[in-house]
């Protein structure tokens, strides 16, 4: 046995050593699903224009490349924190972003576009008055439509984490149009006749790769890009992925200078300026406050409905007829077992196929209520069962009927018992509201993500975390004090 253990240990050490030698030299973050730039093929491999480009850059630099799937809104903070070396996802160079991160020379000239359902009566941006428009969180399309909102009278801007969920909402009719990069949209709808691009929006944008400010790798990557352009490799990628020749004057062919901030010296990349930037905080505060209002409203709605549902389920399980009790127990067990994120996506995306349209708020409230109700039911059940049976017997001896026994004797005592766990459950519900951001719900987390993507700075996310802390920490302390108080009362 000792010899076998020694051999096993040697093998494990060898495997770990070999893995270490193959560790990536260049970690790249990309929003996988952003066709045709980076997406998964039928074999599950990462492919795309930018995937081919960064792999070639890695080869020229003699580095192993590792691709990590990161949502677009998280790419900038991932670069600044050092989690990844390079971020790519058809990222547009903007002056605002140049103040916080570094870009290499651009390699694609692009524009935005408006895509709608093929049966839609929308034919241009002029038809968007009062309509709901989808964009990618923190993208150039998001920036453009926000700046031009008053001009076109947009009814609502809904922000998504990627092309696919946004196009699903276009198809279901929840949103009237989707504004995003035209190359990706034309590639995506090439075999989907139920979508159409109705207008190209000229923005003069150019795509590039993002690195941390001051990273010496930026100059090396930029030099390799120059070589790849002069050798015709980038132009060949354009022909391969888009089936057309790039313009000779475009950044796909022409060698151009690295873009740099026009601000004097740019922003200081120190810790305080990166993670606690006062200017970014002031710019982001309106978004964060708007998100906080939505979070509080969604949390209060879900908690109230969950309490009512939980009490009903507990009473049915304890005192209902046997079939109803069994059904209640099955409901509780099922919804305590389903991950809330899975339920939220099902509730949001499935009903439209049956002709039922739920808003993001309604879908999130329903999902949170269904799960919260299941947990609340078990809390109420435990509280009621904790009441001594003598209380029931005394009530019957006094001639109280079932309703008065429950309302006047049992529930008042049970509620005192369950207040601490119920408060803890309420805390969990408020935290779970952050999951609603995946269905374009403009809650606190969603707005923080948008702000940090627009500013290319993680300060809004840090502030959002502090807001959650300020909101929930007092409740956590309250739970502890209530538990201590009730424990003392029952020990007397």
C-alpha cells in the first residue's frame, strides 16, 4: 500500500508539473458569443476573427494563449485588476476609455445598426419614438442611443449581456429593435430571415484590444499587429470571416498609431484612481441610485408576496386535506431544489412562446416569490410546530374555534419564533435581486455594470458593493440581536 501511494504521489506531481509548464503566458478575456469575433463552433472550440488574430499574436510572441469567457461589461475591470492580460470583444476605442486603459492600434472600422423583426413596421431610427430598444450593456450602441435618446424619443432602453438574449427579446416582441455593431448582426442574421437590418448608423468607431494602463505588453502587441497588417494576415482574416476585401484605407489594412488619451497625462492609474475614483463616482451616482430604487422595489414586492405564499403553503401542508398537503410539500421541495437563476431564465424566456408576455420586473418578482415562498413555508411550519401541543388543548378547552385558535393563540407565538429566520430569508431575497440583471432588469448590479463599462473603471462596482453592505449589514446585526433576545426569553 505504501509503495502504491508513493507511485500515485509521483504521478500526481508529474501531472501538476506538466500542467504548470503548459500554463498560459497570455490570458485573454473575450465575450464569447459575439459573432463573428469570438464564439463557439459545433465542437465547442472558441473561433472567430479576433480569436484567430490573438492566437497569431501569441504565436509571434512565443506565448501560450488562454481564452476566458467574460461578459462585455466585466472586461475592463478584469484587465485593470490583472485577471487577464488582454480584453477583446469588438471593443471600440473611445476617449473616455483611453483615460483608464490602454489600446493597441485598431484593426477594424465599424458602425452601429438597427435590427428589427422582419414583420416589424419600423424602417428607420425615426420610427423608434416611444418604442423599446435593446443594447449591450456599456457598448458603443449603449453610449450612442443614450446620447441620442431625446432626439429620437425612445420609450425605454433595455440593456442585455450579449447579442443572443437581446435578439430573443426582439423575436418575442418584448423589444422593438436592437442597436449593436453591424458586422456581428449581419453575420448573426445571415441564416435567420425573421430578422432584418433596417438602418446603418455611422459612428466612425474602430475596434482594438485593451490592456492595463502602463502594461509594457501593449507595445509588443502593437508591433506584432503592424507586422501582421504588412504581411496581409489581417486582410486575409477579413476575407475569411466577412467574404469581402477590406478597404485599402481602413485600419484592417493600414498601419496606424496607437490611440492615446488627449487628456494631459491621462488618468493616474494608482489604486485610488482605479478603484475609488471620485470623478467616476459622481458620474455614476445617478445610475446607481436609479438601480437602488429598482432593487428595493423588487425586493419589497418579492418579500411581501413570498411571505403570503409561504404562510398559505405552511397552513395547507399542516392542516389541509391530505392531497393538498402532499401537493404543498411537493411544491416546497421542488422550488427549494431549483437554482433561482435557472428559474428566472425559464420564467422570463419561456412564456412568450405560449403567447404570455412578462416584463423583466414581473418575471423577476415571480421567480423570487416562488422560491422565497417555498423557504418561507418551511420557516412558518417549523415555527408552528415549535408551539407546545398544550396550547392547542387549552384553546379547545376554552371553546375557541379553529380560526381563533390559529389567529389569536398559535400564530402570534409562532411569528415571534420565526422572526429571526424570516429576517434572514428577507436578506437573501434582497441579495438574490442582483440575479435579475441577466434579464435586462435595471437593478443596482445592472446599473453598476453599465457605469463601469461606460467609464472603463471598476469604481461603480465597488460603490454598489458598499451600498449592498450598508443596506444589509444592519439587518444581519438585527437578526443576531433578535436570536439572542428570544433565546434569553425562552431560557427563563
